[in-house]
C-alpha cells in the first residue's frame, strides 16, 4: 500500500522535480490542526492513486529553507508539481475531491 513520502532538501530534487508523474507536496507542521485534518485524505489519495500521482510531505519546522524557497507562509500549503514546476496550489484545508481534481487536471495536461 502506498503512503505519502516524507521529503527533505536532499530528496526534493529526485522525488519532486524529477518525477515523471504529478506530485503533491504537503507543507505541514506537527502543531498544525488543519494539517492533521487533511492528513487522512492525503493518505487515502496516496493509497488509492499512488500509481498515478505522488504524494509527499515536507515538515516546515524541520526544513524551513524549502518553505521559504516556495513562499509558503501558512500551513497546510499544498503545491502541485508537474515536470518539476509548480502548476497549482492550495492554502488551508481543502476537500479530498478538490485535491483529486487538481491532480487529475495535471495528469490530463
């Protein structure tokens, strides 16, 4: 069963920028209530759609440099990558249906 991949600055390039499929990066923090609220949806997407999309998680407390690089000012922030580039984003809680819609549109593009 697939699950979200924890990433850091050393794995970001290979896991996100060089991925051949759309990638969701969840910028989160352990103290963030809304982050914990959307985590089950992200886990479910990774488990059921892991062959089509990659779901990753980046702890901003441990890796603030990547949060800064992408202008993340609030958590949760979801960045949607395709071809190594940010193509879409969402800040705050978002429904699983909307996350899947964003990933589907990237896959179709």
